[in-house]
């Protein structure tokens, strides 16, 4: 069974590979965001600011999601 392409799709392009590439790019950007948030939280801790609990929860939730994606 051949895959039916839409008129705007390029028959020479491997769409499964393109989607995998996009997923890896999203994963990379998410990892960079987690690192940035962790650094920011560390900076706030230096100034004894502890009212960013939602950001901590957000970072830990992102890390859990990334672990699921990497499996």
C-alpha cells in the first residue's frame, strides 16, 4: 500500500525522517530551557529569594517528560 501524498508534498522527501528531526530539535530546545531555568533558580537562591516554587515544579515536570521521551 503506497502512501498518498498531498499535492503540496514533495515525493522525494522522507517525512518520517523530517518528523524525527523535528522531535529531536524540540527535545534539545527543551533541555536548553531546563538548564536555563535551573541556572536562574540558582541565581535567585543566592539572593535568598524562595518564592519561585512554581518554576521549580515546572523544571522538575519538564525533566520527567524528557525522561519519558528518551525511553
